């Protein structure tokens, strides 16, 4: 349940940053940050989810 909420928060951040970049930067230059943006947004998301799963697994095993 929490993972779904975190995912949508990161997705809204990604969409808002993409719109902001396209609005502020010329289209020829904006393609590069939009290509890099998923890495910046979803790597922290994946790290956060994996860290929570590892904590959950250690609690279940003990």
C-alpha cells in the first residue's frame, strides 16, 4: 500500500519536472534533461523501496 503511494508521489514529481523543463527550456535542449530525468526520479524510488523490503524481510525472518 505504501509502495503505491510512494510511486505516485515520485510519478507526480517526474511529470511536474518534465512539464517545467519543457516550459522553461527550448525544445531542442529539453530532450536531454527529459531523458535523464527518469534516472534522477526513479533511482531514489527504487533504493527506498528496496531498503524498506530488506527491513521487512529481516523482521519476518526473526
